């Protein structure tokens, strides 16, 4: 079964660092672009960036450039989203999603279950 | 950046009725690389349509996508109870990829 399984919910304080993960299984992880998508409470979907696990090429949406780091380790079929210094405004649900076709960017046909990140003093 | 504007914001309909959702882009979407997703409360989004009009695997044929250039439509021919949800369009033709703000389809 093709699936993406994300790490569990996190509660952090402002200024702390965090790295969340997304593990793929049931397919050749290195061949498919993975995206990270933010959904703030009660709001819509925002694409943060994408990573190609085959060569770790990461592309960021302008709003998120410099704010987060997206990476992947193809040896363990896992993509990551990390923050060096969290803010209260980072409180959101974060989804990873897989592009539909190997090698190409495109629509997202498989989604993780989401990781809820809460940042509060 | 391409801005996608979805209308209406909320659509109130009864089961069995036809739903027509609109997504308008601020500039032409390259190769009609436009997708539609459905999201229910507490769940991750689900891909319905890609390439403006191709149904994703396992999507019932009551869901249809159409349009090109800057104007796109998602049609649900006859609403089933499980179709009441929020729907998002997304363009992946130009970086940065962007989502619309969503249309909520609610039970009238």
C-alpha cells in the first residue's frame, strides 16, 4: 500500500527548534517530488515548498523561503520540515504530499495524515 | 505569483442537486495544470481532478473538471451526502504553485 506517514503532534515554545518527518512506503520514494503544505487553524492550504528525494533538490515558495528548511533522506524514505526558531504564528497543521507522477512535479495524489504543531508560551 | 480566486465562498445545496464551483486565475495557467481537491473536517485533502479535467484514481464520475486558460470549473453532477466538504483548486504550472482559498459546499 502506498502511504505517507507523518510524525506525531508537537507542542513547543516560541524560539525552540523543531523537525517533523514524513515517511513514504509502498513506492520508490526517491523518484517522486514531495511537498509540504501548511493549514493554519480554520484556514486554507498553503504550499511551503517541495523536495526531490533523489537529489535533495528543494524549492521554496517565496513566503516560506528562509523561514523553514525542507530536506529528504532517500536511504530511509523520509522527508523533513524543520524550523530553527518557532513563532506562535507557526501554529498549524502541516501536511506532506506526493506528486502524482515520478520525476515530475504535479498534482498531489497522496497525502500524509498531517502533523499538528502548536507553539505557545 | 498566480492568484486563484474561487467562487462562491459557500454553496448551500441539497443532496441530489448539481454543484458548480469556479476557480479563476490571475493569469493563464500553463498547460492547464490545474487540480481540484476535496477536504473534509479533520482529514487530509484528497485529489479529485488533475490537468483541469482528468479524474484521479477512484474518483466517481459525478465529479467533472473543465476549463482552460484562466477559468476553470468543478462540477458535481448530483451531490451525495459524503460530498459536503471544502473544495480547493491548485495550479502547478508556474512557480510558486498556489491554492485557491476554497469553496465550502454545505447542506441546505
